[in-house]
């Protein structure tokens, strides 16, 4: 499988959300993306990155979409941290574009692997359409040609989750969970 990993935000013009401890979403997404790259390559997958460093050229979301489409990736995974004014908000979320697409079974696999890896972590789900993922019209989900998911790995605005998100061990565990989901998807759909 050729997998495009998109580390959310760019770390130059747009650092994303900032936690109470000062952690930047753009750093967490980048470090987790690099851990995921390593994990997927070890599983024998080919990886295309939208960025591997802080990169101001990614200011337009369509640049990320074009990288994935031009590489003819089989899957697209965008990594982000959530933010809320309510600092008690917590949990992980997996998003797909609205409607039933090839992304839905993949999103369900990611959800299941994250829930198995982090049994104490709240998984924020939306079962109104029969599966646990949430749906949103994000550009990177709408405009990519391949099954695309966006993972909100936790709330950077939550004191405890921010510390977890910044922890390289946690980032590696998220990478393992998503890597397992990619392997399951490859076994079932390729
Ligand atoms: Zn974000």
C-alpha cells in the first residue's frame, strides 16, 4: 500500500492549536507522523509525506491534497489535535467525509485499534450513521481521490491529554495503532 501521511498544520505560518503547557499542535502532528512513517515502512508499506519538517509551503490545504493525489496514494491519513474552549473536553475522534465511502471501514479499523491501544481513553464517536467515525467536510477529506481519514489524537487544550500527546511514547503507540489498522485494511481490501 502507498500511504500518504499528512502532519496537520505547518509549524511556520500555522502552528494549529496551542496547549496550556505551550505544546504546539504542529509539532505533535509532525512527530507522530514521523513515527507513523517509520511504523508503516517497517510493515512494508510505501509512505508519502505532505511534510517532514516545518514547511510554510503547506499553507494551502490543497497542496496536501495535490501531494496525495499526484502520488496516487491508496490511503490518506491526516493527523491533528483537537482544541476546545472547555478545557475538560477530551478524547479521540476519527473523521471521514460525509456518506459511505471506502474511508468508512478504514476509519472503523483505526477507531478499534486506538480503543484497544488506549482502553482508558475516551473515544468520541457518532453512531448516527451506523459506524463510530464522525463526518466532516474537511478539504483534505473531500478533495483527496483515495479513502481519507483525519484523526484527532486528543485535546491539546486538556491539561492531561496535552502531556500525553507531547510524549514520544504516546506518539509511537498512536503510530502502532494506526499501523495495525493499515495492515488490516490492506489484508481486507487490497
Ligand atoms: Zn488541526
